[in-house]
């Protein structure tokens, strides 16, 4: 039995608008995986490296792509990441075994460095918080460090590190792929929903203007987060 082909004509009206598309859907992310960070965006000995060690050739390509927003520090890495390791004098930062990819994290690129890189790349920062091995306290301390103007322990520490003005990071991720068995601190939907809700509540107490992004299911073959959604939708 032979195949029958039908002819069709499609007309595209470029001026017909259904809705606004948020440019952030064209964003990207980066984490300490392979040569993405060390040897990628950051390589002080590279001929094109600037005064902070960022590769200008990579920055030029990122700017050419017009990436609107970049998530950091992960990715799988964030589920066991201690953000405090990546602030302060570089020579005093600890070297850690990074548990997602089992590599050494030198912490030479931390929170402030990434914010600087994003500005150079003309991109917004989407900062992820660790909801695997950590939770509410670490997240609210981080946003106090990045977004609070001053007069508190963490915001004043940022000033001591050379950043008098707050970074005002507006988009935040609550963990990463938390239903995945490959995550440090894997959560059920209910466990994640509860933790995400409480973390969101605390973070919004520090900065009510932020936008928060929750995790969905990591695969169509895995449980969804409907239970989780019922627990945190008031805060996200």
C-alpha cells in the first residue's frame, strides 16, 4: 500500500503577538565541570586573560551570543557546595574535593568573581543555593551577603571583601534536580517541597524583591513534584 503525501501551506505573520517571551528562557549555566570554569572562563595564564584571570576570548564569544542570564554554581555541584569557601582572599580559600564530579575545587572563582564575570559578559546572575547537604541557614546567609546593603555581619563582610554596594541578585534557584539519585542529599517530593518553602520564606525576609525558581522532576520517568508544589507555591 503506497504512501499518500498531502500538500500544505503555512503562513507566518511576524506581527501577530500572542504573549511576551521572557528573554531568560535563552539563558545558560556554568559549573565546575571539565574545563568549563578553570581553563574555560577563568585561566589567569592564558594570553587573553584580563586582570581578574577571565579569558577575554571566551567573554567575547559569550557576549556575541547575548546570553541574558547564567546560573551558578550549578548544576549538580551546588548540592554539596559551601559558598563561604569562595569568598575572601584567594590565597586563604580552601581546596575541596568536589563531590558531584570528584575533582578538586580550588574556589578561585567564587560568588564575587562570578558576579564580576557576569557583568563583563552582559548577563544577569541566577544564583543557586545548596538544598542537598545544607538548607535554610546557608541560603539566607548567602543572600544577606550578596543583597543586603550593610549593617549586618554578612553584608559588612562583603564590604570588607571590596564590594561596598550589594550585588542585588534577583533570580535564585532552590537546589538542583533534587529527586535525582546522583544528587548529594537527594529528596522526595515532599521533603524538597518543605525545605524549598522554608528556604524561600527566609530568603524573602532578607530581600522581598527576589524571584525564586524551584526544581521540577529530573526526568519524565521519575516522580513529579506535585506534592512539593503544594508545599512551596506560596513562596515561589
